[in-house]
């Protein structure tokens, strides 16, 4: 007999409360992803710029976020909810000469 089956047989209310708490947490996370679908990029820490390892003054747009400094949270990306994020580099577009 495994531990979960033993727990359910001895105290079924606890398992019910545990499942209810997990459901409330999942719904809360879903609402949070809908309201705030983007987070700071892990690679550039929200700056949108990648600094060179050798030449400290050399910079380029971050390859992970495309220079925006923001990336989608996993649930917002998987379900495609929330506001669409702005694509492209904010600071880099103004410096391009076409």
C-alpha cells in the first residue's frame, strides 16, 4: 500500500482539502499569468542588452528576448493568454540607419 492511498484511507478530508488548495493555487497562477504575462529576461536581467565577456563596453541585443528585456511566462506562452508583447529591440531600432 503506498503512502497516498494510506493517507486517503485514514483521512479523506485532508486529501480533499489538499486538492482544493492545489486548484485554488492553479487558478491564482492562471489569473496572474493573464494579468502579467511577461517577466524580466533571465539572460539580460531585463536590460535587453547582452554584454561581451571579453570586451566589457561591447553590447548587442539579447538573443533570448530580442532586445525587449521581457520574456513570456511559461503558462502565458503555452496557453497564449495575456497582452501580446512588443517584438523587436527598443533601444536598437533607433540606432539603425536604413
